[in-house]
C-alpha cells in the first residue's frame, strides 16, 4: 500500500509510524485508518521489537476530521457508532495487543480520539508544549477510542469526569503529575528521548516485555488469585526463553546481556 496520510519505516528493530496530515493537525480520516491498519500489520510481520508512534508538524492528532465522509452529517445523520466499530475499536485493540512495547511521542495537541490513541500506548512521552483535550463534550458526544476505559483507570473517576464533561485542556506537565503519561519533556528533547527508549526496547527481551504489558493490563479486571495465575503462566513461558538464559548468563558473568527477542 502507498501511504498518503502516514509515514512508515522499520529499521534496527524499531517500527516508526508518523501521522502525516500536518495541515489538518493529523486528524483521522477513513483513508488514514486504512493506512494505519496496513502499517500496524507490518510491525510484527517485519520483525520489529518496538513501535514508535508520533505526529508530523505542530500537533500529534486533533482527533476525528469532522469533514471526512466517515462522520460528516449529510441528508441522513452519520452513524458514528459504525465508525467506532469499524475503525477506532480495531485500532485501539491492535495497539494494545502488539506483543512489543509501544512508545508514543506526543509532539503537540492530542485532542479527542487523538488523546485516547496516545493513552492506548504503553509508554507515553509528551513535549512540554503538548496538551490533552477530551473535546467530545463540545460536540454532544462521549469520549471514544477507549477514553472511558483509560481515563478513570489512569486518573481516577473524579478527574476522568472533569476532563470528559468540561473538555478543558490538560497540559503535558499536569498529565504527568496525574499519571496519565510517563514523562513530560522539553520540546527539543522529546524525539531524542523517544528514539532512545525505542532503541532500548528493540534490544531488550521482547517476550518478557510482551507478557509484562499483557499481565499489567489484565490486572484491572482480574482478582488477585486470577492475576497470580497469569503471573505463573507467563513466568513459566518466559523462564523457558532464550532471553532468560542469556539474562542469567550475563548477570553471572557481569556483562551486558545480548537479547535476541526469543
């Protein structure tokens, strides 16, 4: 597929996807969704061990492009539920299910579905000038793209309701303090740190990373006993891996490990 709305590259074990509609603050269209589906399928097929997601220009993603035929009101009301079922739901579930770390570098405004796409990622970095906005209430809608799932779990019910019902801008610094993101960085350091983390993960124990994120995401709905069973099963699997043997050998020899992602 030829991409017109995103950029994709995979080198050194790092797949990089850049939302690329800078004149529209990288807002979503039906065409962009199609390109993202194709690119995300390539991430694991091409042997990537980390995904780095960011946006082009002065914004990360302004959410849905309201002029796109996917949601634009016409003679008949647009079926926004169909857009979620066919595009946003699979996008968020695919991001969450990737068996590798997903680093998101929020380089500017992240609004609506753009904000929640970022929150779906595993490690979220944001430029100090960036902001997160749950803009849905201004259109008479509810947070989608996983927003009603992520917000209360990350920020708590009171803050989730405030963000969702008021639609106020949340600065990157405040997002870090609230635990919505991993780190807020000076603008000129954002991509350097994002690339450093992506390279670090690409050289790490990929299976261990994959099972770690699966276990942590499962914990919000599991009982303690069920979660202990998850830990048992995943630890058994990781304990049989080549990377575990290498990790122990490197620790005993007091040398850096050379993980293969196996």
